């Protein structure tokens, strides 16, 4: 049996699920740009902290650059296609 919280979430958030998913995708894309800014040639004052996250986001580079409309990876040292 479903919990009351699950039912209420489906009733109130269900119609907006696509909007929430799109907002989450936009946040993820912005995070990728911030983390990979130095690798893309954009000066990043926080690169000291974000360089540690590069191995984490490398798995998502292919999906990200396809969503951004790039046929190939913008990173010179990383080819995923």
C-alpha cells in the first residue's frame, strides 16, 4: 500500500514532473560548465576546487555535449565520440 506522502506527491507534483525534470537538467548542465570551464578555456577562479570533480563528470560529457548541440567533444584531450 502506498504511503500518504507518496499519493500527495503524485497528486500535487505529478502534473509538473516534466518541468521539474527540465529544471534539474538545466542545473546539471550549468554544473558541468562550471566544472569543465578550465578545460574549455574559460578562466575559472574556482578551478582549484572543481578540478577534483572532473573524473566524476567525465562519464557524462558525451550526453552533455550532445544536449548542447555539439557534434564532438569540446575537450581536446578527451574524445568520447
